[in-house]
C-alpha cells in the first residue's frame, strides 16, 4: 500500500471537515476552492463562513471544532483497518473524478492506492444475473483487464462480483467502490472477495469508516464508479436498475457508455438493450470497447501494454524475417510468437484456422490464440474482420 501523502495533522483536518453534520459534498468542495486547505476553513470566523453561503448552524459547528473528536476516532479505525485517506487536493486523487460536478472532497482507501491513477473502466449490472450475463461479464472483464484497463465496479453480488473476480483471475487490476465504509463488507457473502481486492486491488469509499450500507448511499456511490472511469460497460439490468442510473451518470459526466445486448424476452436485458437503442456502443468482444475509447487513452494502453509484456517475458530478442527485425519476448511463449509472426504477411490476411493448422505440430490452438493476442498488444500484428490477421508493417 502507498504511504499517506499527507501528515496526520492535515489528515485530521480533512476528516473533521468531512464529518461536519449538514455540510454536503458540493458545499465542502466550494469551501476548499475558496480556502484551499481544511485548516484555513477551520480558522475562518462564523460570519465569514456565512458570507460564503454556509448556514448558521453549520458555520457554528465548523467554528466550534466539535467534529475533531470524531475525526480522531476515524484515524484510529483507519489505522486498525490499514486504510488511508486521499483528499481531493492529493496528487493521488483520480484526475477524472476530480472533474465531475460534485466530486467527494475525501476518499477512504484500502489496498493499492496507485490504481487511482490507472485507466479504469466500470463494469456494472444486475444483482440477479442470468448464466449468460455472468459469462459475458467474466469474459469481457478478463480480456479488458489483460488489455491494461483497471476494472471498476461496486462489489455487489451478481455482475459486479463477477467482474472483480475475473479481473483478478486474469492477473489484472480492479477497484471496488463501496456504498459503506471501506472496513465494512457488504454484502457479507463477498467477504473473501473483499479481502482479495484489498490485497491485490483497491477498495474505495467516500463514506467514513464503519458507515452502514444504507440504500440511499448507492446512487451516491454510483457517480464515483462512473466518475473515475473512462467509460461504463453495462451487462444486464432492468430499465430503472442501479446500472441504468450509473449509465445515465456516465453520460452526464461525458463518459463513454457501452452495453452487452441480451435476450429480448429477458427483463434483465431491458436496460442494456434500451441503452443500445439510445446510442450506447454495442459490445460483443473486448476490442469493441478499446476501439471506442479516446485516442489518448488507447495510446496509453498500447504503450503500457508493450512495456508490461516485454518486462513479463524478460529481455527481448530480435527476430529477423523477410519483413525486417521485430522485437519479441524470449522464452517458450516468445518462440510461439515468432513462429506465428513468420507466417503472417503485411499485404495478405491469413485466417486463424490456417494459422492453427500450420502450427499444429509445434503448439496447441489455445497457445496460438494467446500468441496472437500478445502480438496485437505489442503492435506487431492486427486482427481484421472474420478472424483474419496481418503483420503490422
């Protein structure tokens, strides 16, 4: 876990500001915009605070400093749970989230705080998914995490849990945004999943330590899921479900919205199918998402993917072929990749079946497919419609 970027005293002031009764997110944000630091807010007089739109009772609470006792208790609970705070002024705070209409002034976090600065994609859906919905969420989340995206969701039962588990199972990164304290597991059946996310991923909440998962917290939580993500992928959900709310919030925040089409006779498909009718991108495979992301995001994923794959396979070797020198990873996976690359051409597409047949004496179909994926991520091969492949010149 990253060490706190702020001092205990500064953290105490941020906590005290967050815990002032009656001071909403937007009002707290305006005070920080005006005074820059929570210390300056607490030094202000009641009349000065009131002149900036703070109600009399709330202004008096700020001046009295009565929230510091609760803040000290929160600090101890954070220490016990291994949690840290990430204020809106902290460089670790998600840049995309900072730009929404009403960003939380303070986030509580357990796990790999550095994941806040990665490219996140939200995957959300119903708590009562069909077998098809679970399979779609697992397949897409796993493939998208392998492509370098951090999968964000709400750790609810159903699609959310499937997305988190698949990202972790693929060796990728995931962020769980809760509608309760980061030390509270809701639903309780996800206790093991929560522990794994805290160890390998990140758990985030704007709610204080120990906060209960009240129903009214979840729409508030949903704006954070979409706010820290470049886009939202909806996999099953009714017309007025939480996932539909998240998709609407994403549109309001200027994010991309994606949806997996479903059976027209299933009520759980109504939400994503309606989103597609309204203009959401229809998703059948992971590349449908990648292709629709902003250009600078795609460029970052390609750059990070090259570095990750080359580092993962050790020192790169140079393979000479008729098309020139190519940098490929060493080891058995790299050897398969070189054999695949030798058969690919720049000016003529080769079908996947033909590649598999031509390499059957050396390897298995699944290894050929894995090698093709890695070559795509390295920018050495490109997939065309109909599962045809070409070498990148």
